C-alpha cells in the first residue's frame, strides 16, 4: 500500500510573526510607561513631602526664635524691621552672652535666614558679617505676605497692621509659607500657618 506523503508541521507565517512582535512591543511599552509614570509620581510625592517638612521646620524654628526676641546688645528694640516679605529682630540663638540679629526673608523661591553676631569696638551689628542659609525651598508666596503683624487689639480687630509695620505696635506675628515644588502639577500649594507672640512684648493678648 503506497504511503501518503508527510505534511510539514504548520509554522507561523512572517505576517503572524510581525503581528506577534508588534503586540508584544506595544504591551511592553504600555507596561514600561505605567512603571515610569508611577516612578515619577512617587518621586514627586517624596520631593513634595520633603519640601513640606523643611518648611515645617522653618516655621517651628522661626516661631521659637521670634518668641524669644529680646533687646539687642546695643539696647535696641527687639524688632528691627517688619515687612510682609522679611522680618528682622534680635534674639539669643545659641544661649551664649551675645544677642544675635536675625533676618528672615524670601529671595525668589528660597526662604532664607541671616544671622549677625555683634562684634567690634565699638560694638555693632555689621551687615558684612551676616551669615545666610537657605532654610526652605520651593516657597511660592510671591508677593503675598509671609509675615502679617497685629497690635494688642487682636483678636477684637483681625485686620493686620499696614506694612512696613511700626515695631512698637507689633504684639503678634502671623507666619505663612506656601510650598509647591512644581506649580504646574497637582496638588496645589500647601500652606503652613502659625501665630507667634513675643514674650517680652506681651500686652493684653
């Protein structure tokens, strides 16, 4: 009995191979896209949280130092200047015998702290000796106040003093920092607020 010829096992055609490769490539790109997007979102969240933590530390540090503001070593009033974007005062930062002059101010999106030690003969606070450090980045206050000032009528009168405020009228200070590492990306600015009384200037608050 004659044998029937064997049929070659069916294989994939070139078209089928191309389609399979295209499907695999597309799926791989989609998965990779999700992974990259997830990494970006996670990195943004971590950076935003880090920026917020630095701002929180800055607020806490400012509040503590402002609360302890005191007469300078030259006998000057505890508050040197009070604007919406900067605040200068005298306080003993390190617990030694000298009272430092401290300045908090916004430069671009960097919130900075300047410290001047008294020195020289005669004794003076030389601006050339100011040591400046960045204490918080990505601050988005812009022209909006970082510092608001209130007199002894607060909270009966909630209107802040016009800036620059008269240092002799200031009894209470509101600190406000808005933080956002990328304003073009959600979420919106995160705002930290606190109120500080200068102990040596307490009135009827």
